[in-house]
């Protein structure tokens, strides 16, 4: 866990005069306290949220009324022994975090023992150092037993008495023999926890197609299911190569704006796939949800024509169809909010050469300048010489022979 940093050095520090804190660390499990500017003297201090490695966090009871702040390292109750965590929320924000936990019973909430001491921190650091070699050794044991599973991560408890092994498997795996061999070799209590492809991608990290770090790596801790209906409602092309993330599942960001699209689609009519007119049946192609426009295609004289209607116009045509009326000249009328376009217009508007500069026309007569620069009496190249021009050459030849 990269954020488990201690501001206070452990050298020359005893349990009485040192306070350990992890303030200033950046972690996706941090909770933004938007009530910090409000001084509420009656704010509760009984329940505190504590975070651990990966996406694990929980609510604990501060029954000793310890003066805790966000970032303090505390020792909390666990089974067995105790665990070390970092306070992530206190006060009223912790109560709001409790409401997000389903089936939470107050009687089952565990307690906070104390603020972490120097001995607790040293043992915690030793446990963190054991995580990677233990994970690699466990992978070797799973490979020896021919188990179709992958050990993704290991998390030791603060007192080194228990470890959680996160694994990925496509099918059900019988790892009873693996647990026996792990317990014999590591001498700890073992808990196996299966994670999905989304959690694995968040643990590994990476850069998304948007150019930013993956949401599951930076801030997401709860993974909601994403269906193809989310993409269909947003008028997106159902292309699995573009809609799938690095976990090979549908991108979580498809749910971010889904509520806005659902609210905007309330004004669109239902069962509007076909509009019946005297020119022919117009078939629905797509919607421009935020402009509240609908695209329809009709074939007039075997020529496909696309027209854009606003929502109110479509509702009016549907109402006429219910009454058995076929409107006339629907694809010829020019109304506000509707216009017809053809395929050639769309292709020309998206031409890749529309930003190129116009080239200057070249001169038509290239030989005009050559004729002007020619000396008088000198024939042009390629023209025969006259008889008078050829005589001096013969005379000169005779003199050379004499």
C-alpha cells in the first residue's frame, strides 16, 4: 500500500511522546469533508471511519473518546488480534458514510483500541514487508497444485497474525489443499477473497483512452454493473472495441452521464420508429438528445432523403397517424426546427480538403516569355534556318579547306 507513510520517524521514539499520522498522503479511499467549515459543537465523535489497504474500509466505535483527526494511525479490533488502519472520516461525514453501508448493525461495529504506538508501527511495517514475498511464494504453490487461479495481492493484518489473499479465477477453485500448505509454511491465519476483473485493473493501474489515469485506480472504490443499455440510451455505436476498458468489461464511465440522458429523453415520444406520410414511410435513424431533434429517412423516387424534425413536430405527425391521417408535403415544407439534407451534402461538408488553401493558377502560355527574350535574327530552337543564314557557313568551310 503506497500511501502507508508515517510522518514521524521511529528512531529515538517511545510510546509516550510520539504521535503517528499519515496526513498529506493521497489515496483513493480519502473522504472529502465538505462540512469542515461548519463548527458544530454537537457533532458526533462516537463513530469513525478507518481505511486499510486496497478498497477495504470500515466504521469503528470510538468508545474511549480519543481525540482523533483525519490521518491518525490507530489500532482497531480484529478477529483475531488487532489491525492497524488510518482514520479517513470523523464527525458528521462518518455518519453519512455509515448510511452507504448496507445491512450495518450497530451491535456488530468493532472498537478502536488506541492510537498506534511505536511498537505497533514497527510490527506493521514488518507485516507490509512480508506481503510481496508471501504473494510470490503463494503463486508458486498454486502452480504446483495446478490450480487455475491467480494471486493478485496480499494484505497482512497489523499484528502479523492474519493475511488476506486476493485472487482471480474464472471458475470455481478448490483451494483447500493450498490453504493447508500455506498455513504450514507461513504460520498465519489465511483468508481467501475473490476479486473481479475491474478490481484487478484498478490494482494494476494504467492510462485510459481519455488520457487520464484509470478511475478505478485513482478514486473509484465501488463498482456498479454497466450494461449495453447504457450505451444504447446515449446513442453510442455498440462497438465492443471502443466501449470496453482495459479490464475487458464495459467502461465504468458509461454510467457517469446516464442520468442526464434519461432525464433529457423524457420529452421524446415512444413508438416513433416509423412516420406515415403520403410521400412514404419515414424510418427513424437516430436522435440528437440535447437539441431535441430526431432524424428520419424516406425514399422519394428511390432516392434516400434524410430530414431532421424537432420533437413537437414528430408528436404532431404521430397524433395524425393515430387518427388515420397521412400528412402531405412533410419532406418539402421548411419549418423551424426541421431541414432536409442529402447524402452528397453531408459528404461535401465533411471533405478533408475544405481547409486547404486555393492554389494560384499557372500561366497558360509558357513560351511567351521565351519569344520576348529571343535576340533579333536568332531562330528559335527546333526551327530550320533560312538559305541566307546557311551561306556564310559554307564560305567559311571553303576558306578552311584552302
